[in-house]
C-alpha cells in the first residue's frame, strides 16, 4: 500500500506539477490578491505613449501591436485615432475581428460597466496551433476599446483558452492602461 502511495506521489510530482507550471499555474507565494494570481508589471510604450501592465510571467513579443504572451494566451494593445465613441468603434470593428479570428463567434459588444470611457467586445475563436500541444485551442477573448481622451482610442485584446479565461484579469489589465507623459 505504501508503494502505491509513493508511486502516486511521484506521478503527481513528475507529471502534474510541470504541466501546471507550464500552463501558468502559480503558487501562493507569487503574490497578487488571494495569493494565487500572477502579479502585474508595468510597461511604458514610448511609441504609443501609453503604459499598461501585464502578467509578470509573460514576455513582450511584439511592438506593433504591442503584445505580451504567455502560453496560448496574450494581451495586445493598439492605439488608433478616435473615430467616435468606443461602442461605435467596437461595432465597426466586428467584421475585421471576425475575418482575423478563425472560428469567430461574437458573444456581445456593449459599453463597459467597469472600465471608464470604454466598450468591450466578447467573443470566442479557434487558435490553430497551441504553443503547448500543437493542437487547436478554443479561445475566449475580451477586446476593450478605450477612449484615451486625447483624440486616440486604445484597443486592448486579452485572449486565453476558454477553460482558463479570466475576464477579471483582462479587465484589471484594461484598467491599468493610461496615457504616458
């Protein structure tokens, strides 16, 4: 009996723990509210003249659009000239997002009740190849259109696998976006 428990513990340590770490699992000592969230770190984009925070375990992978990625998850920020209110910009962008996101299914597009001067488009889509498994992944995304108050609008997209999508994390990141001096 003791042998079976030892084998089970070994399997958990060798198989399950590395998978949890590779998928962005965090330990209580990593900080954040409730002890389990990955802390955010600030980034100042001199080109777009904005600052935004992103999960500290992710890496910056692109300047245009500004993109930070984890495993099968990302946050991107694009700054555009404002062409009206955020909700109108989001609705006008639905067809372009559908064309760019395989398997796009719109959830809803509405004025954000949590991020000031913003609208949010929620949708699902299909990531063709997982960076972890190489297989397709069903993704969930929230795309915020945030009026920066200076004649520009920031489009912040947060996407991750549907099974681990954290709407509050994307909202929290959207709340950090601001014009940098």
